[in-house]
């Protein structure tokens, strides 16, 4: 989706006040477009989700926005030696705010297998040498 759509998932826009967002600190500009921010997109996969078990695996997508200063400054400097004896200088400073996008994937996929349970129990009994002690006890 677009950045606007991701922000809408978080319930905010580029014109939202970052100082009103949870966990934001002092010293931020009055708009997210000025400050910049980190957008963490969380994808969580589950096969036991309580919605409709016949669906199978479901992915829940959430977007978390954290306002932070994400500024990049670029300076262009030029000296024109041919125009005058001392030369003329020109400087341009550009400041841009941006978005840092992070993707976090998690969830839980689980299943139960009676065959694996029986195999585990048999292997545990053999590992603990239970058959040996049972035969020693009986004999």
C-alpha cells in the first residue's frame, strides 16, 4: 500500500501532531511531515486464532508509528573563479525529513500429533533405561 494507507491503519495522517502520540517526547515539530517518523509494520501469523479454524493460517497486520527526527541535510558548495578576481561562492543547504520503515514478523503455528507424543514417550522411557530396571525388578 501507499504511505497514506499505512498511516491510516495506524489511525493518523502526515498532518497529525506527533506530540499527542503515545510515547512521544518534547522537542518535536507540530506535524509528522516536518519531524519524520519510524513506521513499524508487524506481521503476526497464527493458525489458532479463534476466528474460523477452517480458514487455516491468518496474518494480523498492525502499524505502529514512532515520531523521531529523521533529517537529512545536504549542502552544495560552488566557487566561480572566472567571474571575478576573488571568485564568487554559492551555497545551498537542503533539509529533508523522511520515514524509516521497519518490518517485524512473528506469530505462532502449532499442531498436535499423537504419533509424535507416543514416539517421545517411548524414547524417554528407553533413555531413562526404564525397561532395564523393570526387568531387573521382576527377575
